[in-house]
């Protein structure tokens, strides 16, 4: 039989062993469960985070697409407006060229007609070499007027005033040359 003396140390050792195993197994189970819960919670948070990132990416893409579409629309509108203004400017430039040409054409025709008549008169009254020299000057001035009119076709909006002044100046020079011949005849 077991005596209390022998039973007591065995009972203490057994209770210590059983007591140690039970709390340790419980703690390990709790730790494993806590770890699984933490992993599950982390996976849920990661999934939620992925969803939010995807939403943000979609919103950003939509915002970028909207901004690009709006910028393209503004650019197209600006290009159309620029083309319209360019066409208007080109039409105004063509009209200005035509106005200069029209205002000088009649005057040039009259001057050249005078030059032809003067040649005939000069050939009757002046020596041949003097007529040649005087008429050469008139012909040079007439050619300068024609060159100026060709320059008018190439004039841009920035150079039109300068070219126009050149045309008017050449016409005046032709007129002065013809007047000089008239005084001699």
C-alpha cells in the first residue's frame, strides 16, 4: 500500500507534469489560433488594401482620361480657331495686295502709254543717242515697277507695308523719269 508519504511526492510530481503539459499545450494552441487569426486578418487587410488601390487606380485612370480628352478638345478648338484666323488673315492680305495692285495699275498703264508717246515725239526732236539714254532710264524705271509688283505677290503681313511703299516709290520714280523726258521734248 501506498502511504501518504510515498503518495504525496508522486502526486506532486504528477500534478506538476500534468499541470505543465496542460497550460503549455493550451498556450501553444492559443498562440497558433492567434497566429492564424492574425494571418487571416492580415490577408483581409491586404485584400481590402488591394481593392482600395484598384479603386484609386481606376479613379486616377478616369481622371487622366478625362484630363487628356479635355486637353485634346481644347487643342483641337485652338487649332480650328488658329486655322480660321489664318484664313481670315490670308484673305485680308490678298485683299490688301489686290487693293495696292488696283490702285497702281491704272496709274502704271497711263505712265507706260505716256512713255510710248514720248518715244515717238523724242525720236522726231532729239538725237538718237539722247533718246536712247532717256528712254533707257524710263524703261529701267518701268521694269523696277514690275519687279515691285512681283514682290507684292510674295509680301507677307509683316512686309506688306514696306513692299507697298516700294511700289509707290517706283511708280513715282517712273513718273519723274517720264516728266524729265517731257521737259526735253
